[in-house]
C-alpha cells in the first residue's frame, strides 16, 4: 500500500477525536488504526511513537484554536473587551458542558501527561505562551483605547484570565454544569474588566 499525505491527515483527525473524548492514556494506537481503517505500518511510517503522534495531534488542535483566536481578535470593528468576551463565549459554546466533546485538550493534556512527558509539556508551554500573548495583545489595545486603566498589567492579567478559564473548565467537568464557566464570564467581564468610566 502506498502511503499518501491524506492517510496521515486521516490518522491525525481520528487521533484528535479520540484524545479529546478519552484522553491520552486511554487512547491506544491499535484503537486509532482500527477506527481509521489504516494498517499498522502506515502509522509508524508517519509517527515513530504514540507520544510523537500525540504531539502532532496536539499541534493540529492548537493550530485550529490559534485560527479561532485570530479571527475573533482580528475584528477591529468591535471594541477590544467585547472581542475578548465574544472569544470566551465562543470557547464556552464549543467546549462547555453542552459542547460536542466538553473540555479543552490543552487543559486535559496538562492534567494528564505534563508531569510524565517532557515532550508534550514543552508543546503545552508553547501553546499557553502564544495563547496568553494573544489575550494580552487585546488587553493592551483596551488600555490604549482607555477601556482599562493605564496601570493594568496586560501580560499578568492575560495569564490570570487564561488560568481562570482553564480552572472553570476543570470544575465544569466535576460538576457536569456550565455554572463555573458562567461565573468565569461574569466576574471576568462584569467585575474585573468592567469598562472604566
């Protein structure tokens, strides 16, 4: 059988669905191959190990999420804080309790494998860094437009918002309720980021 790039893409798509729904540990290479209807040799042609496969799946996921952020944050017709709220509302609609698969792969992998896989931990750190930077850029814009106080520290605030969102997702899973995410939105945007008068 000749291997084609579409076989690799298909394996990654199946792997993404499985990692999101069952996690890293519970996702086996054989299971992915069976679901993808791909022979074992094809998998190892593209990926030397399950860990490297997970890295590539995670990169696929992270790339899609960076595109989402760029699309929402890039709409300069909308005020910065409104864009930021819209962004988190969209994330909650996709990854909240009512989402097709609730939870965020970044947070899930952080909890499951960051302690055990330096390779995946490095990928997670890079994604958190880029994600935080994109949020901080929007906050900087809000400061420049006078929507937030000049004393605001955009990088630290972005880190706090990102950590709060990920924590709310973990609590959502435990409670099987979107209430933690709703609290995150309320306190982040109606209290902490309330436009300066």
